[in-house]
C-alpha cells in the first residue's frame, strides 16, 4: 500500500512537471539586424532602381543575426509634426523578410524621430541639399498576426531602431525581442 501511494505521488509529480514544461515553453527571439538602403540622387526614395535592392525588391538589404540575409521595407503612415528640438516625428511600418525557403516575415510599427545635427534645420538650403547627414531613432512594436514561417508563433515584441544617413546611403540597426508568450 505504501509503495502504491509513493508511485501515485511520483506519477503526479512527473505529470505536473511535464504540464509546467509544456505550458511554460515560450520562446524569446532576439532581433539584431543591420541594414543598408540606397537612394541615388534624383530618385527621392521613390523606388527607382537601386544598387542595394534586396532579393525581393525591397529597399533595405542586410542581415538578421541568427537568421541570415533579410530584407526590410519601410512604409510611411503619418507625419506628427516636430518636437521641441525641431526634429521630425513620423510613424510607419516595416516588413522584414528572410531569405529562407519560406520567405519568413513579420511586420512592426515604429514611431520615428528624425534629427539633423545641431542647428542644421536653420541653415539656408538644408532641406534641398543632397547629402546632409541626419539620424533616425525610433521604437518599434510587433504587429500581431503578421508573423509567417519561423515567426508564425510570434504574438508580441518591441525594440529600438537607429539609422544614420548622408547622401544616398542609409545604414541602420534594429534591436529588440519577439515572444511567443502572450
């Protein structure tokens, strides 16, 4: 009888560990991506041919650490004006697509702040001259239901964006975390 009770207790313990492991089996995916976009003078970023077009035709080509070659495409949504420092505030979405067999992808929405170096907004001609550097900082949030392929189980995520540009070339990075636990 004592042996039977001990076996029942051991079985119950093993079952509870198995259930805890199965229900707590969420995955966190680290996002660490570096991309380059090129917009030759005169194209104004209108989608004219670019030497850095990605495999799927997107503007940004680069790497997502742990996933390999990837494309990124920004889609402008809205302009929110300027902050107290004269920096432009805008919102858009970005689609990331991997060069895997499934072309795994996900979308995020970002809130961007674009600034020129100090005092440049006041310089005559700064808005029409090609080549003045500027930086973009942003935060992003995963758009639920947009994950496909290796990102199909993702339901949440967020991170930061840092881009720097001068002339035709924009270089930047996306960092953050995606999660399958929601």
